[in-house]
C-alpha cells in the first residue's frame, strides 16, 4: 500500500472523526451552559444535582463512559445495541464535555464583578437582559482560551471512539498498520490530528480577536 | 542577569541528572548475573482469548497455551512470567522485548516469516467460522449477505476478510472491527451485528458457556497456530520445541489438553 493509498483510506475515516467533533461541540456547548447555570442556582437541590453530574462525569474516564452509554442500555434494559455507533459515541462525548465546559463557564461567570450587575440594575435591565447582553459576551471573551484548550483535547479524544468499534480515522490507521506491519499510518494520523488542531487554533484565534471588543 | 544564572543552574542540574541516570543504566549491566539465577521467560498472550489464554477465576492467567508454557518453563527450569499484549501490536511488543514470545493462538502467516520472526512448528489446526444467534436462522455464509459481521482487529480473521475472503467480506453489509473478542460477542449479543467471524475453538468455548448461539458449520479458512520468537532466537525456539516434545512424550501435554474440554483434541497436531 503506497503512502497515497494510506492517506486516502484514512481520509475516509476523517469524515467520521469530524462527525464526532462537530456534533459533540454542537450539543456540549449549550448543554454545558445549562449545567453551569444550574450549578449556580439558588436552589440547593438543583445546584447539588449539577455538582454531582460534574463530579461523576469529570471523575470517570471517557472510555468507561463510552462503554457504559453504548452497552449499558442493553445490559440494564435489554435494549439492542445501536447499529449506528455515532449516536452513543456523540451522547457519551457530549455529556462528558458538557461537564468540563460547565466548569469553564462557571469560572467565567464568577469572575464578573458584582458592580456590573448593580449598574445594570440601576439602568433598568432585567436579570435576563443583564445576563445575555452584558455578562455573557464578556464571559465568552474571558473563557475563550480555556475553551480552545478543551476543543483541542476533544479532537484528540475522538480516537477513543475505537473502544466501541466506531471506525474513525485512527481505527482505520490501526487496521492498516496491522495488515502492512508499518508505522506509517501512525505518522499520518499524527499529521492529521496536528493539522486539524492547527485549524482549530487558527479559527479560535480569529474569534478571540473579534471578541476583543468586550475586553475590559 | 539573575534569571540567566537560575536558568544556567537548572540546565546544569538537568544535564547532570541525565548523565547520572544514564550511568545507572550502564552500571546495572556490568553486574554479572549469578549463574544459579533462573532465566525468566516472558510469555506474550492475548489475555482475552478463552480457552487458550485468559484471566482465570482465581485472578491468575490460565488457559491451554498458558498451562503448556508453564509446563515448558518447569521442564527447562526457567522462571515463568505472563505478559498481556495488545493483540494488534503484538509483534511490536515482541520486538521491544516486552515479552520473549507470542504464544496465544497465533496464526502462522507468511508475512511473519518474511519479516524475519522465528516461528515454531505448528501445534494446532484451526479454522475460521461464523458465530450467529441460534434464533437468527442463518445457515450459511451466503445467508449473511448484507448483514453486519464483527471481527477482532489484528486477528487472522481480519486479514482473511481483507485478502483471501475479500469477496465474502464485500457481500456483508459492514465489517465491524472490535479491539477484543469479548466486545465482538457483546455486539452480537446486543444485536449490533449479526455474526462474529472467529477462530473455531473460541467459538466452541463461547457456545459451550452461553446459550442461544450457534456456529455455522462451514469451513471458511484453514490455518495453523504457532509460537513467534524474535528474529535470531532460533535457539530459544528449538529449546521450547524440544521441551514440548518431551511433555508430549511423557503425557503431560495430553493431561493439559484433557483439562480443556472445549478444545477438540483432534486439532492438536502433537497428539495426532
């Protein structure tokens, strides 16, 4: 198998890697915000539920969560294991990443000075308006670097989908490495991940620049 | 200025540490190995491959291959050790000295010999079969056209589906590769796939222990198991082969085989 063939074959899997990546971001970013808001709730019960959620999801390996989400429903309730592995994989990634995102959001929200809330109140903003129009844009600006960190980790974590036999790029790379007894696919995988992350880094850099308007 | 001094001191510290550590490694080699110290023989196995190599109820690795290797080590006076390899990286791990042999239902492939590995005489006649659910009604590989089939990554079954049985593989809906056979079986049990492509003895053992599964009686690929050693280890290989011959001669081998009723004795080449 020539290098070109290896690259073509692995690119087919890249599509599936991208599917995990984008779908996870799509669901985890808003879910993380919901968890962060619940975590900051005045009601003890709600905030402790969110706290337990974060603690469990952050405290157990993603690999275990993947197995639990994929095979758990079958062992517990006898529901057939999903044939389209993308569904359990995205669910597992989303609930895991939402926990991390929630903590990042919280660090941003907590960093906003009380004076801003007071000023907004004086100016006649409602609580919702204050949050979405004044607090949130600044929070996003502040947490972008840590968010980028997590997103970069997500790109690399997609390779863990192999645990539940989802054939993403790295799995295909392993298969080729195996049949060809060659290390080339691993090098190719490394380059793929690096380029992917370089793009993520570039895009996030641009977003950061755009948001610098909200810098105080 | 101050920063630079600190940086220099740090660099010197790191350098001296590296050198002293490197020195440690060297001096360790210089110590002569006492003659009476037994040779340690590390066996590389797939730890999830019953009944040949698996984690027993007592938490120790067991299975037919493991027991034979243990007996070989006892016979030769070697200290016996087990190392669970990552099956799709087994030869890399053998090369990196993590184990001294790969001995776990390893199918002898020409590509291994071409790559320079020393392969022992074959000890087991194997065939690849399809395992399906009893209530699925599948009777032959042709019935599985358009259906999903699971196979373990790095096994001879996987390479068969990629090469000699490419047409069969193409007739399947999708070939799912899992990282262990237990995952393949879980996929089958949970209805995520319709069949598992697997070595005959593993399928036999699974059917014996779990209800509701049958093997499609169709020989899809004949092959033989052997033991792989690093290139240059001809002597080690012949020592192990010699010990196995002795165990076959004194009946120990047959005794071990009798312990594993799932293994068809007719396939054990040394007992023929």
